[in-house]
């Protein structure tokens, strides 16, 4: 039986209080097709990407920007594949209000 990868749009994020931007992302979140919310830690999202279970993207000016795994020091982190105006756009998403 083959695994079917599911693709999810990230709508908001939760950040930690760390000062280094590459260490701030804690959770990503979005909406399921039925309108319910999903929320997953950066660590679990990375595991899901590596296992082929999930793909993530964000929308910027009507364009889908894929999320990839990047190495920062000794850590794996999530980053957008594209930088806009010098900003890491994943970290520019609004903080989740739920």
C-alpha cells in the first residue's frame, strides 16, 4: 500500500521568545477542507515531510510558495523556498489567534 501525500496551506504560526529568527518557529497552523483547524509543531511537520506524509505551502500574492526543510546549525528548520524582499516569509505570517 502506498502512502498518499497530503498538501496543506499554512495560514499562521506560533513563535517562541527566542531572539534568533531561525529558532523562533514552534507551530504551524491552517484549515482543513471542512473548515476545522489543524496545528502541528515544527518538529512533527519536519517528520511528516521527511516521511512523505505531508507537504506545506504558503500563499504570497496569489502564488504558492513551497516550504522546505533547511539545516540551521545542528537543527532542521522549516523555511519558505523563496525569500521576498529579503524576508523569510514563513516567519512573516501572522501569529495564530486560537
